[in-house]
């Protein structure tokens, strides 16, 4: 009974990320509809552009959810290291979608600027204030979860929400200028939409870079390797450490470590040293699911750990 209860209480990091993605999908779907309708009837292309970004956010959150779902699949014959790469891949796809949206908005904004039209309606400002507050709250919630589970995709999704808050603020300024300026300032709203597209493109790059690094097996934060070296170096029988490679696979971490031991001990004793090192490292961080240790012999009896 106790064991079963304990098992149920353990939540996979991906599950938390998936829940935030579902919340993001629902909120963005509502906001996209509200902003789109308000923008069309209120004659504000900046608001329509904002609605387009919210629609893209629905799509991106769905991709993040799918990537997280796949990343939780267990290892199999074709994927012996699991499916963790689906998580940063989702982040990369999200960034590409953002960039495509930015290009679309740029093209349409330029077209609106060179086409004479009426100034936006004042009621569009009320909608934008609600949107800004909603998206900023959503950003703070999602980024907290993203940092908690250390997910590139979830953190990227969070920046989508912050991007939306910024673009809505830009739209608010553009519409305000158009309304206050009157004749000749009708395009202020469209220039705001153009600014929106630049923000979107910047965020696309901001999301894509860490996702690509993770896909390419770039080393995670140096603090993880330093901690691994510190723990391994304090294990009895370890003389010093040579190579230490750490890589992130979705939510899991894999460690490759070369440990130097006294050349005069038996194979069995060397194996025991490796076992203790592996156990100590895995106990220090539950996200480290495997430690591959290579034992190197040395005749030096003085223990020294090299960084």
C-alpha cells in the first residue's frame, strides 16, 4: 500500500510541462479568437497580427505537448537511449513556426502601410490591456515550470507568451498613437505590427539556439560536470579523474567518466570502485539515469583529483 502510494506521487517532469502546454493551448485559442475578431471589426492590423501570433502559439504549444509526450516513451530496440530528443526537436520546430509567422506579418504590415485606411477603433485598447495582463501571467507560470523541469521546449513556449505580451503592448502603443495623432497617423498601428514581427523573429532565434545545441549533444551547464567530478573524486579508491562527458537527452542526463585507480588492485576491486562511483553520482541527481565508467590503471598511490 505504501509503495503504491509512493509510486503514484512521483510525477515525471514531462507531465508538468504537458499540463502547462494544454493550459497555453486553451488560453491562446480564446485570445486568438478575441483579438482576431476585435482587430477585424476595430480596423487594427496590429491586433490582427497579434491574433496571428496567438494562433501560432496554439500550434507551438501543441507541438511542445507532442514532443514532451514522445520524450516520455521508454527506450526500445531502435532508440536504446530513449526518445528524449523529441523534446528539443519540438523546441526547434516551434522556433521555425515563429519565424514563418514573423515573415507573414512583415509582408502584410508593409502592404497595410502603403494602403490608405481608417484609424483603429478605441475599444481595441481595452482588449489589448486584458491580453497583456493575461499573457504576462501565463509567461510567469510557464517559465517557472520550464526552469523547474529544465525543459528547452517548455521554456520556449513560455517565451512565446512573453512575446505575445510584448507584441500586444506594441499594438497598444501603435493604436494609441493612431487615435491621438488623427489624420496622417493611421499607419502607426501597422508600424507597430512591423515591430511585432521583429520581436517574434528575435524570440524565434532565442528558442532555436538552445534547442539546436541540445539536439547536437552540446554539454549542459558546467555545474553538472563539476558536481559529478566532485562526487566521484571523493569515492574511496578513486585516485583521480580523466575525461568526464555529460550530455542531456530530453529530461535525462547521461555521464561518461574515466576513473583512475591503483594498478595493483584486482579486477574485482576495480569493479567495486566503479560501482560505488556510479551509485554516488546517480544518488546525487535523480535526472542522471546512467553513468558509464571506464577504469584506468595507475601505479601512483597518492590520490589527486584533477578538474
